[in-house]
C-alpha cells in the first residue's frame, strides 16, 4: 500500500469559491481547486504524494494516518 492511501482525501464543492476544493486534513494545509471534480481529485492525489516525498526527504515523521476512521458514518451521528 502506498503511504498516500493512509490519508483521507476530500473533494467538495465550495459555494464561496464557486469550484471544487480538494484537501487532505492532517497532512497538508490548503490543497487544490478547479471546475472538474475528478481532475481536482487527481491533482489532490498528486499533491499528497509530493507532500509525502517532502516529509521523507526532510527526514520528518509523517503525520498520523487519517484514513480508515469511517468518517462518513461518524459524521452521520453528529448530524
């Protein structure tokens, strides 16, 4: 499994920005954006891979994984 698979990647529509915004909480601040949801997700995956490369190059420990936490069902309980 790739290290990037350990991190939840989120692509959501932003009314404020009028475009899709991709983020990876816990790993990167900011993210990427665009008009096509699939392209934003593809770009986000690339950004996450590059962030992991930088962590490793700088000999920094990777942040705790965020995938596998079943956020979708946890959020249903909050709503």
